[in-house]
């Protein structure tokens, strides 16, 4: 059944924070060429504002060192690699959303680590030395990049302390937070600091405990942060992890729950909420991340998340990522928007489409948004259908009647799904090569592109009529752009002569 919808001429602001922040593997990966290639690729088109990842204080970045002087161990701070990393970010138009972690080797209190690259997650042997490390790092950044720049970089204390990414207790995390947040404010009171960066385990206990701790101890707090993943429990098959996914509105409900908790406290009721990681699966070996199924799923989240969160950072922009070992093949279930060899995945385009959305929301439902910016319309449609649903997948068909902008226009459509922008299918058709020759790479690069088509729109009774048929697990964007027709300035040009139209 076709839904005919008359679109109003005005709407409300579209709160679209899709490009505010994106996630990355540990910061030390920014020293690799392919990582930088992927960053340039996403920044050319999507233009994220901030980037957040782990490992600022891990030993591969090499900041915290100690020397023995007169028989006493004294800290030495080495910013050689950090400068190179931050320079790379800023040169590509993206700023760091700093995460304080994990524990440097010389400050650890135990051997508990996470990931293939063994980030140490134990409390510091000296909270004072930890605070000095935080201060020295921020002071160096201000000296190198200027105060006006660095005060725009948010600072988040640790990562997911409510699961084994923190070997201490909740109270020990609060202590780490206090030392960290006060150190940040000692450097400059305008630097924004927050936490607790939890994932969805004992959410209410941790959020209320953290907020109440900050209130009772007058701890600096400028924003609340948390993570959102929507997958159910995993099953392992060989090298891969598989999940069923909850409905994409599962994340929207988590955001509403967090906002409701924050609203119970005068300190936090109007505070920014940053989702510093989100995705469907929380495992970098889950093939869903490589699919058009994921692209449609994420579109539904992006269409509404801005109503509740000031940012939601997709985890991650690149498959140059080593938490579960070095990737074993081109497509391996990695989190990234970009696969190895700089091949764009379907969800890359979901973010590209939302980066082009207008700032005025004229219409929204569970499968469609219609936005406008000045005299240009941007329509984004998606059709995610759960593979575990009792219902049969069907097209989502629309006939939209949009107010004319007073002249003819071109309608440009980009389509992701099926045979288009679906390089994992092409990779399977190629026999799933573990490394690519030049011919295979060219085929895959071409297969990663959306289908683009266009048509001229003529107004009728002050309206444009636009028809959409959105197939299951497809995403599409339609841009309607006014056209100034100069055909009469081309003397003798006859497109009909050779059947151009």
C-alpha cells in the first residue's frame, strides 16, 4: 500500500548529531598509513567533528615514563607520538574527544588487561601521579595547540568501569574520577569533563551512584556519558560472533531512560548527554557490521537519537582496529564504516546521507524523514526488517507531495541495498580472498558505490510529487535541488536527435 503524505511547508528543527563524534580504535593506530587513509576518506564526505578512542595513556603512545634521579623515581612525560596523532586529527578537520585511559605500565597495580593489545585496567599505584599525568598532558596540549582550541576538547574519565574494563570497585572509579576531574579543572576550568562512560550493565545503579557521588563531593561534572549497544547475547561460530538484534528503538529507549534519570537531579537535568560509543553488536567479529542490514538499522537510530543525546559516536570509523587481534581478512565483522583497502561499507552511506540532511524537519515516521535546508529538500528512507520477525518483509512505498520552491528541480536519488553499495556480497562472489590483487580491489571498489539516478521535477499546482519504493534492508536518499535551466542559451542543441531524452 502506498502512503500518500502531504508534506507541510514548515516544520521544526531537526536535531541531527550524527556527525558530532565518531569512534576509533586505540589512538596509537593513527600512526599507521591505512588508518590515516580511512580518516581522510570519511572526513572528505561525512566530516565528523570529534573522534574518541582508547589508549591515550597506554605505552604504545609512550607518554608516561619514569627516570631514576638521585635514587628517586621521577615521572618523565614524552609527547612525541601524541603530537603526531593530534596533528593528524587536526589536519583532517577532526578534534579529539579525549578519553583518560588506560593505565601506564609504570602506574599499574595489577596485571588485568583487555584486548589483543593488552590495555591495563587496574587502578593507579598513585592517584597523585595519575592526576599529575592528566595535568601535564593537558598543559602540553594547550602549549602546543593553544588554549582556545583545547578548551573545545571534551574529556571523559576512563571507559566502561562497570564491566571488566576497570579492575577496581565502583567506589574506586569514583575516586579516579575525582582526581581526574579536579586535575582537568586545575589546568583550565573551561575544559569540559564527565563520565561515567558506562555500557548497559546496571545502568541505573551506576548512573545514580555516580551523579549522587558528584553532588555529595562537589566533584566537577559537565556532561554525562554512556554507551549503547543493541545486540542480544552472542553465539560463536569459528572466528565469528553472531547476535540477534533488538529493535533499533531499543537504543532510543535507553536514551529516554538515561534522560529520565538525569532529570531527577538539578545538577544533571539540563546537562549534555554524550553517547561515546554505539553500535548494534559490541563485538568486532560480527558480520552484521558489514551489511546493508546494518545500514538500514542504523538509519532508524540516527533519525531520532538527537532528540535525547547531544552526541552519539558510532563505534568505529575504520576497520584498522585490533581489539580482537589483527584482522584476518577484508571482511571480518569489524566495527568500521570503512573496510580494509579503503572500501566503503553500506553504513558509511547512512552517515553520509545524514550528514547532508537539512536542519528543518518536515516529516518523520519509522521509515522516513523529510528535511529541508533553504530551498533544498533531503529525504532519507530506510526499511529495516528483523530476520527474526514473524512478519514477511514488504516494501515501504510513499507518494510525497512537497511544496514547490517556485521553479523546476532535479531529483537525485542514491540507493544502498541489494546489488548496490554491498561489497561484502561481491567479496563472497569473488571467493572471499584473504588478500586482494589489483583487479579484485577495483571490482570491490566499484561494488561499494550506491546506485545513483536522477530525474527532472516539474511543479504541479505548487507541488512536487515524489514516489519512493524502499525495499527491505535498503537505504536511500533523495535530494531535490532547484535548477536554473539554461537550455535556450545553447543554439541548435537537440537532445532528441540521438535519443538523449
